[in-house]
C-alpha cells in the first residue's frame, strides 16, 4: 500500500474537487429554473446537466468549455420546455468564474505546495479557469485544460497529455504521480486504466450522481478522503511518523 509521502506531484481535477461546481452550476441555473412550469430540484437539475454536458463533450470534443456550457444550457431549456432569450445561455457559459471554491481548498493547497508539485488537469478552458485559479491561491506549477488537449476527460488523450507534459516539463514519471479527484467518471476510471495512483476526494460522501454521471465497477482508490483538508492532515500525520 502506498503512502502519501511516496509521491512528488499531486495532479488535480479542479471542478468538483477544489471548486464547488455543483453549487456554482445550481446557482447559475436559477434564472432558467425560475421560468420553468414545474419545480425542478437540485439533484434532478444536476443529473440532467451531467447527461447533457457529457453528451456534448463527446460530440464536440474541441469546443471551448464556455461555449459548451452555453450549448448545454440551451439543451436543458429545450428539455424542460422553457423559452428564454439566447443571452441567458451565454450567461451560463460565462458563469465558471463565479463558481465558489470549497472552504478548505486554498488552505490545503498552500500546505501541500510545500511538499509536492501541484498540477491541474481540468475539463475547462484557460480563460474560465483564471478566476478559479485566483480563488485557489494561484499555486499550481502547471495547468493543462481541455482547451490545450482538444478533448474532454474521461478521454484517455487527456491523461496521455498529462503524463507527457509532466515528463517533458519536470522529468516526472507515472510512479511520481498521485491523481487527486472527486469525479469517478471523469478521473478515477481513466486514471485507474493507465495505472496511476489515486486519491478520491469524496465531496459527496459516497453518494454518486450530482453533476457527474454514475459509473459502475470503479477500482478502489489508493486513498479516500472527504475533503482536501483531510488529505493535508493525513500527510501531516504521515510526515510525523518519519521523524
């Protein structure tokens, strides 16, 4: 069984792991939902978003994420029978900078930065990520986005891009990497397939769904925490055992 102190780099999914994208999405959907003819609850809305977003990522893997969000919003409006002006779709597409960070993220990242390189592998575009980066303290050694790769996770190309650039930029090997993510669908399944060690930041406390597709048969992660703060605290304890 690996220890947290075995790794040189933490590679992160951002949205869902560091940024509370479910709250951000839910808040950004409110203008649309207020025009609905029936009450659409949070879990129903997030599940519909997960389905439509995933379909669109597969159909248009090179589409800029802000544009993809606008398209997804338009599809949700159609699904729910809501007629709204196109500007509302664009507003949703531009909402990523408003999505809040989890309360523990910035402090935990500041601690972890003292012990690891920190790298992001995210299904987003660079412009959208910039505001999130500021919320998180701007501590990352590298940021690799879907805009850079031309595809969206869980496409294996994104993880190939990650490992190639970690090697080229920092001389790191796959064994040096602990992939740290909430999403089983976007991150843990493809990372497990290529043999990366994984830490599950289980923000939904074991409950699948929300803004992420439900998956079956996910291999057990190497580490399991309910927050990034808990991972940082486990690292502190692991360090203490070595001194």
